[in-house]
C-alpha cells in the first residue's frame, strides 16, 4: 500500500491511499445468487480523502492494470460524487504517477 498527497482545485488537498483489489473468490452462497457479479481481475484501488470536506469525504476509484479508469456502474465498490472534482482527482493521480512512477505492489 502506498500513500501520498495531491493538490486539488479550490485549495483542497487529497490524501491518496493505493493498493490492489484482489479477485473475488466464489463462495458457497454465490451458488444461490448467480446474478451477483464477481470481481474477476485484480485492479488498482485508490481511496482519496478530500479536505476540506465537501459533500463526500472519501472517494473510491479503480483503475485496471492497463491504466484505464473505471466508471460508475462498472463496480459497486466505487464511490464518486461531483464529476468535476472526480476528474480533477483522476488527473492529479495520473500526473503524480507519471512524475513518481506507478506504485509497486
């Protein structure tokens, strides 16, 4: 797990924590609910705590190993709010990773 800070618009700051979201394992209860979607691949997970707090304190974002951001509806774990702030967070994370390299897990 890696942790770093990013600067956001309107004098906000984000505390970013990254890690790997592992594949879901099929359990016995999944046999009774075949409509439940399982996470079939590992993804890079980002938890961003934004200060000062607006409508949402914690944003949860996912990125594939290839570097593509997932959108709302792609995974139930995601937590987005304002599209403008959401895109600013993604842009700041991408800039940080280009300068400092992607975190190794």
